[in-house]
């Protein structure tokens, strides 16, 4: 079951130029209403980084493994606001690995976070369900000043020429971040997508959306030119716009099968999708490395790799493994017929196999062919890193000596001596609840098993108290915990998951056997890992 991502409250992002002053790099940066001691700390942290900006993205400079540090201050913060941490939902787009990173918020309003990245990226800080967008690059330290009162009360429809600014930036990416966050973008109307799918034929839908796409391109380009934003900001904003419209066109196609099964009489849904439908990707340069920076790229590559555009593309024999050719009409893959986006999809495909199949012999044999097809050495380095990581984790691992591990140890301590299947879930998560409800009969059958326990963990911001009590009782979730949001975020970082449901398998000695347990295949997994304790018959409903 594919994990679903947590949803957030969207806030205002239409800002203009900063009212704060930035002086020369050798001078201290001073901000209104920020205590000197805190501003000095931010400046000191930023000065430790010797990073310079990438002026022009290329294959040679965009991929690099390095750390990113984010430091800042929340004006108006106090512990009575109900949170002392936030989170960055970061991922490795090449290998599908999640790397959620906790933002530590200090009592004086300072905050900090450190994460490892492999390319420049646009992302956001999530603080008490409010989000703050930013751009940064490997090796950099970014400063962020947040006015909490403005962040939580600002009118998103404020059209003043100079509205108050809830977010300010410090460091070498100050101007770029201001341009990105304070200039308008454009995206399709998802509220109409379901209606389009059921009432508009594919060819007409594509024609309409490409027309709107072109119209918005021209409109936004005019605005950005008038405001004289930098070429770098303009390119990144353009990528966001293009990828969002491409995602919309992908989503129209991918959901039609689902709705066709629901409504077998709908004649529009019965119209076949021609291969030429996907030629809208010609509007995007699939060899452009800076596409990967966009917040929209994660959705784009996911839609791309599961679409007919990728799945039905033919490949040469294993001598030139996964070398894409033009098997679909009117798709321009470039002169060498080997676009970067295809390599990224191949990376994600083989990485998934490596993780899910735990580097079995078939996957081991396949890896060299995939690696030899890559033109970017960094991709091979990532495969080698993931390969080593999987081999290391096969034997399981002990929990580290950290505060987050301490939270988890406290939760599982009452069940010491038993094998534990730990389920991270939330009230709003449909797949989480589907998994819980579908496994009810099995868990009731295994309730007296001396070697196995099921543990359920959610948090107070995701699951209401009344619902938690009633749902847990109804679904025989006898070992259920509703913990603080701060503790839950720390466990996300501990087990590296952005989405839920997530399952963790714990051995009787409290070692972590699998922190991404395949719960849907529980009979096979437990019987294979612990044959002396479990067999397939035990799991038959």
C-alpha cells in the first residue's frame, strides 16, 4: 500500500521586496525586533559556511552530497503555542529514500535543523502545520526570520503593494528566496479535474489545458519581466509552473481507469487514450537538470514513471539496458534518445527493487546493466551507497542513544520480550485505517500468541481524542498510543518516513529488524524471518 503524505494548512506566499536591511558580507546583518544576541547567533552560524551560489545549473554541478543547515528565529514564540519542534519532509528523489528532519525550536524562539542533500532544492519548513518556503543548495547555511503573528493571521488575499512580510531570509540566498516567495505563480484548478475526466474527451482536455498553460506562461512571464526578477528565479518559477500543468495532464490520464470502473456507463471514460496524448511533455526539456529543484518534480517523476509514457516505452537489449527509444508517437526524447528524466526514473525503479527485494540475486544481477546505462557518475555512486546500506541493515540494528529513540523505547518497554509490529497511523489517513480494519480478524485470531504484539502510534494533532478512543476499541487496537506532536515528529525522523501508514518490525530484544516492514505480506515476512515462531497457517483468517 502506497503511503500517503500528510496534508498541511496553506498560508500566504504572495510577498514583495523585504523591508529589512542587508549590508555587505563583512558587516553584521541587523533586523528590527530581533534581539541582538539571537541575530549574532544567526550571523555566526551563516558565516561558518563558505558556500557560493550556483549561477548556472548543469549536470556537472547540480548533483553533490553535502549538508544543509537552516537556522532562524520565530518572533512572538513562546512554549504556550503548543510546539517545540517542526519538521522538513525531505527526500532523496533519486532513490525514493525519505529523510524527514526535525526542526528544533528553543525556548527563546531560535530554531535550527541539519539535513543531508544531493542537489539544490525548493522545500518548506513545517511549524505547527504552518509552512515556510525556502530555496537552498548543498553546503549552505540559510537564515530564516518568522513573524509568528503575521504568519498565522495574514490575509492571503492581501493585494497591497507593500504588505507586511511574515518571513525574511538571511544569507547568500536572501534575494533569491524573496523573489521566489514574493512573486506570483500559477497552477491548474484541481477542483475541476474530476468533472473534466467524466465529461471531456482526452484530446479536448489536452487541447484546453495546453491553451491555459500557454496563457499562464505568457501572463507570468510578463509579470516577472515587469518586476525585473533575476534569471535564476524566473527559471525556477517557470519550472514550477510547467511541471504543475504537466502533472495535471498526467493526473487526468492516470485516474480515468479508476473512474471507469466506478461508472461503466460513462462514454467519455471509455474513449481510449492515444499515445500521442503524452506529447505535452515536449513543452518541457526532459534533459534540463534544474527541473529536479522544483517542489513539483517529486509529483512529476512519480506520475511519469507510472504512466504509459515510461512503462510502454521499449528498450534495447541488456547490452544497452534501458536505453529509451521513441516507441510513442510525437515524443521528443532529444538527439541521443536518452533524457535525464528517464535516467531518474530508472534510478527510482532499481532503488525500489533493491529495497523491497533486499538485494536478492535477481536484483544483484540487474544492477550492473542499469548502472552502465547511466551517463552521470553520481547516479552510480548513489546505487553503491544504497547497496551498502541495504546490506548493513539486513541483520537489523540497535536503536541509537538519542532523545527520539528514548521516546520509542518508552513506548515499547511494556512489551519487551515479544516481537512487535508497530503501526504509525492517523485519523485522516484512509490507507492507514483501511490497513487497520482489514487486519482486524487476523489480529483477533493472534491475540493470545505469546510471541507477537501489535502496537499503534498516532499523535494528538492528527487524531482527535474521542475518535482515538472509539476507533481503538472498535478495531481491537489494545496497544494504542496517542503521543505529542513533537514526539511523533521525532519518531518520523528516527525511522525516516515522510508518509503513513508506516510499519516497523521490532525483535524481542528491541533491535529494529525492519523499519519499513511490508505489513501487507505479514504471513510471508514473519514466517521467513522467524520460522521457529511463525508459519503460514497461523495467519490464515
